[in-house]
C-alpha cells in the first residue's frame, strides 16, 4: 500500500487544452471526476505564465535565503516555509507576480485581443480564489501565505552533519521551478520587450545556486541556455512566431466565470487561467 500526503485542496482549479476548443467540454468532466471545480481557460499560454508554483516557491526561497551566509540550523531551528515568512518575502512574491502579469498583458495587446491573457491572475487573486476558506487572513500576499492551509511545512534543508542542516538549493523549488518556470516566463518577456527586474534578480540568484549560467546582463544568453525549455529553443524566435503558434491551436470561447471574493472587497469577476496541481 502506498500513501500520499495531500497538503491542501483548492476551491477552484483551471484547465487549458490543445486544441483550445476542447477545454469547455473537458472542465465539467474533470470537476465530476476530481471533486474540485475545474474551470476552462481561454488558451494554453495562460497555463505557462499563470503557473503559481514558479512564483511562490522560488520567491519564498529567495526571500528566506538570498542573504544566507552559511548558517547551519538544528532541526528545531529550521524555519516554517510559509508560516514564518516575512512581509519582505511576501513583497518578493508579489513583485515576481507583477512581472509575469505585465508580460501576459503585453501578449494580450500584441495579439490584438485574440489571446485573452486576463486569466494569468495576480498571485494575490489566485491565493484568494484557491484557498478562500482555508486562509485566516486574506488581507495581502504575505498574510495569505502565513495563514493558509500548509502551516507545518519547513524550508527544504540538506543534512551536512549529524543534526546540522543548510538550505537545499537543489530542491525542486529552485531546481525545477526556476529553469522550467521563471526562465520560460522571462524568455517570453524578453520576446515581448517587457522589463522584469524581480524575475531577473531571482533567476540570477537561483542560477548561481545551481551552478548554471542562463541569464547574462538581463538576457537569457548564457552558456547553459540550451538546456531550457524556452520557446527560442523550439524554433520560436520572436513574439510574432509565438503568437502564431498559440493562435493556430485555437482558443476557448465558451468559458465559465468564477468570482473571487477578497477580504474587505466586493466580489470581482475573473475568467480562469490554468490547471494548477
């Protein structure tokens, strides 16, 4: 027998398909199967840019350890990854999200509205939508993360001596969510000529921890960039080619709407953005 630990259940989850027209019919089937409300997204690019893991995991890791100077932790000193995070770290996560949303907005404009990118939600709105009843304080990004459903999780650590731990920068929060998440968002921002200062800072710090060289002088032009799954490595070399690629798959027009209630604010109407596991 195998056991799986489910840290939290989301209230709503987004799905996109290729071709895009299949999403509207697939969403209710997945909802019935999984017992969570699954909502169709207008196009698959929202799945790429709207990925919350690429924002939350590297952003919090950067906030915790960007100024780490070699301290070793005892087991009882390892910080609680979410519960103990600072307002500064919440601002890092928010700034990463701002960069990605700016890229999505530029894509929408460049496509003359043919690609609806409004479903790449700001991280605060995504947190409110995903965990509305499991979060004690919905007043901001930091408070959502501190008081959300995953309170007991500690920062990823590697044991370097009996009972002594240091941050594990090879853990998936950096080794996967940066090269397969943030770097892709950066590559699309680079195509769209959108400044992404926080993306750049977190990618630069993360690549140094991984011993890689992807970002050089604010551009994905380092010697290891061939390893990345960015559009440029698959023959899409400019924004026009990227837009054509996604438009050829079609879009979903028969969308459900979801309402996100945030503390102290009226409900806001959003269209969904991506399937988030």
